[in-house]
């Protein structure tokens, strides 16, 4: 029996998976339509979070779900999450390319270019261009005073994205 080789093999496999190892928390979103108190339809996002008993990757391709949590996100909360996620992506790319610029290494800037194009030229019906008239107005805060905190955070996240 040669246990030593099996252990090294497992170590080499886990080194290949890198930051994507030991994952046991997953989510799946779905859109739901709700009517607000003014009778307007809003598209909310229902996110279902699953926690599994075993972490992935694993020998078995399945694991028992031990916890389920359902969270509903209002349109402004969803917009805030989108902008914050894009800000994290842009900051990470900024750090990466700032570091690489100090070296003589030739690097493809396609990921940076695609990320910037996604922000500057957002698809129709999406991005900051659609968030401003929808959520960053006095009328929206007046109609939904319970969402003022998210509107303020969205405004700050949009300002941060402009600085990045």
C-alpha cells in the first residue's frame, strides 16, 4: 500500500483548483414581478442560497443541502449589488494592470477593455444610465422612503465607479 503517493496526488489536485476549492455555498437568482403601493410593476430578484454538507470539488458529484435561505432584493438593491460588483472588478483590474505596467512583460488588455466597454457603453435598459432616472431621483425616494439608505449607497457606488 502506497499512501504517500495518494497524499501528494491530492495536494497537487487541490493546488490546481486554487481559490475555487472548499466551496459549499451556492446561489441562484430568479426575477419576480411585484406591484408597489402606487400600482407600478417592479422587477425584484429572489436569490436562493444553498449550503451543502460537503465542499466542492469532491470525490462525489453531489452533496446534501443542509440549509436554504431565500432573499428578495428590491430593484434598487439589485442595482446597488451590480454597481458594487462592477466596482470590485474594475478595482482588481486596475491593480493588476498597474502592477504589470511596472514590468517589461507584454500583456493583453482585452479583459480591461471589455470591462470598461461594459461600463461606458452599457447594454440598452441596463447600467448606470438606466439607474439614474429610475432610482437617483427625489421622486423615487419620496415614493419609497424605506429604500433611501440603498439609494444613498447606490449614489456613492456610482460616484466611486466614476473615480475608478
